């Protein structure tokens, strides 16, 4: 799964700085890996690692739970 500029569209209401910090935290714990493409402009590409892919079922279950319980409030 490629995580690029489209990620910013998913996380509306989050600043570029905060998104960058969160992606760096995920990189530090091995959930995503980052590749830098030289510019101009410099571009960053994030991709899920094996560990990140293993989280997909858990995140899917959490999403289903949220859709059921949070949306009904």
C-alpha cells in the first residue's frame, strides 16, 4: 500500500506538520517506511511495512466498531 499525498486528503483537519510528525512516529516503530525523492520539489513516499500490513485486520475491526457505535450517537 502506497501512502502519498492522498493521505493528507484522508486526514482532514490535521496540519501538514502534525501529519508529518505522526508519519515519522510510525516510521520510528517500523509501521511505515519512508523514501525521499530528490526535487525540486523534494517528495516523500510512505509505504506500509510487513508490520503495518499485519495491522490492517485490527484497524478494519476498529473501523467497523466505530461505524456501528460512534455513528449512532
